[in-house]
């Protein structure tokens, strides 16, 4: 049995440059606020909050014209997105209050529920079919997409399994529980069909295996196997081959296969450096399909220009840094693995979306997290942000910081979980009782 070796998240022994007989290189000191105990939490809240604000504004801008052309009030799609964001913020708050042990305890049962939902959505009459895919369940006020829940549950369940087996983790113990479940979920997603969800689920698997310490050579073999599987799926469905052909040369079929990609290029080229101004996009006049969801990054480039796109990319970079920072600083193995898997999934999906908008990747139909219009995707992404905030508060420095200061009423309302709830086996710290006062001795006469 082959051992996995050291993981990228375990602390390695370090020797000082003086002990090695060399002079320490001169480095610029890091900002003091970056080493704060609550920095990870602040980075997640700031980056995710700004991305959500940009998304709400751009959904209002990108969907108003199309709604008006469909004889609807122009504000309806934007208000719907705001209401879904409010639901997501409520779940984000619940996730911040939820203990980590509760998440681990219910992750296996949640995985079984996600598999059942993926089976239910395939039943005609229950699953809603749109554009040849049966991926949604109509709830009346919105459409629920079980594949989004399946990706989150798979990340938490996989982190729990790997954390339990961490002390005796071998190659077989690492791969066997994850790959069969991944194959089952991918098969159910293939029957919908939802190729983009399979790619996102693959990002979760990569994050789990990388965080667990799988050697890089196995990633190379897995990449080769994934390439073979992609070729087989492309050969099985002609429309997937059309997407690949449109990606390689979209101008070969500008009226059909390459129509959306070319319109996205025009939107980005029109924006230039500064953009044409918020609300002044020409492509959202029913010229660019799915402008408020799949191709909202093109509308950002047209209205806000290259600088607006750069701000969005920078915010995703900050979110990635915060996620990996939480994983590196946390002492809980489950938190480490879950943070790596969630961060790889979110940032990888954002890279896939922006990649096919700018023409460096084939169109997969995945949405831009926290920005694209969508019900289930937005709500569950905000739930994931809440989990990242909860994990950030599990850092040892953050725990000590919360124990060592008196929180205000607003802080108790927003962060009501006591510090001792992070580790239920750790006793609650009590303040030392003051010593009893001795009675004063009477002076002798």
C-alpha cells in the first residue's frame, strides 16, 4: 500500500537561515492588519460582499431590457435576485452560527438526500425540462437545482471522510470512498444532462484529493482519464461537438454555434478600458443570449470596461487567498479539507465562466458565483460564504481573540456562537473568583 506522504496543509519543520549558516534575505514587512486574528473572516466578508453587490447591480442592468421586451416590468428580474439574495443571507447567517461538529454529523445523511433529489429530478412531471435538459424542480416562486446542492454536500462529506481517516490515510483509503461516489453523482448529472455540473463536481474532487496530499503524478493520470471521458461524452452527443467546434473557430458559424461567443467578444471589445457606462450596454438588447446569467461577465466588460473586469478578478483572487489562508491556519483537519475543496470549486468555476466568455475555454454553461442571475446557485453560494466565515472563526488565533475581549451587542447578534462551542470537549474557561476580603484587624490599645 502506498503512502500519501506529507500533505500541503501540514506544518513542515523549518530551520532559520542563521542555523543553516546563511544570512536571512531582507524582506518587506507585511502589513500589520494582514496578521490580525480576524483577518481571514474580514477578507471573506469583504470580497464576497463586494461581489454580491456588483452582481445585484449588474443583474438589474442586464435583465431590465429583456424583461421590458417581454412585456414585463423592467424591475422584476432584479427584485427577484434581491429576494433570493436575502434568502441566501439568512442561510449565510445560519451557517455562521452552526457548529462544525453539527456539519460533520449530518454530512453523510445530506449526501443521501442529494442523491435522492438527483433521482427525483429525472422523473417526468417532477423535473422541469428546459433547452433539452431536466435539471430543475419547480417550487412555484423559483426553480431548485439539485446539482448545486450535490456539489456542496459532496465537498463536506468528502472532507469528513478524509478527516476521519487522516491518521491511517493511504492511497486506497483516500481514493476508494471518493471516486465511487463521484462516479454515481456524475452518472446522475450525465442523465439530466448537465455537463457543466460534472466539471464543477470534478473541481471539488480535485480540491479534496489535493488537500489530502495525493501525489502529483496521480493527478496527471486522472487528467488523462478525464480527457478520455470528455471525448466519449462529446462523441455521444453532437451538440457537445458543436460547442468544441465553436470554441476553436466561432466565426466559422457566426449565426448558430458561434453566435453567443462572437456577441460576447463584441461586448468586451466595445467596453474598452473604461466601459460605455453603467446601463448603456447595447448587447443586452436581446442581442446576447443569457446576458444576465452565463454571459454577465461580458456585460460587465462592456459597461464597466477592462477596469471593472479587473476588479471582479481581483475580488475572486482575494476570496481564494482567504480560503487557502483559513485552511493553512486552522487546526481542524475537516476545516482544512473543506476550505480547500470549496475554494477550488468556487474559484475554478469562476475561472471557467470568465474563460469561455473571453474565448480561452469552451462554453460549459456554468454561472459566475455571486454575480450571475440564478436562484439555487446564488442561495447556496451565500451558504458557502457563511461556512467559510464559520471556518475562519475556528482559527486558533481567532478563538483566543474572541475569548479575550468583550463583544458588543451587535457582535453578539452577528457572531453569537461562543468560543467554547468550537471544541465541545474543551471545558469553558471561567473567570477566577475574587478572593474573600479579610476583616480588618482592630488596633491594640
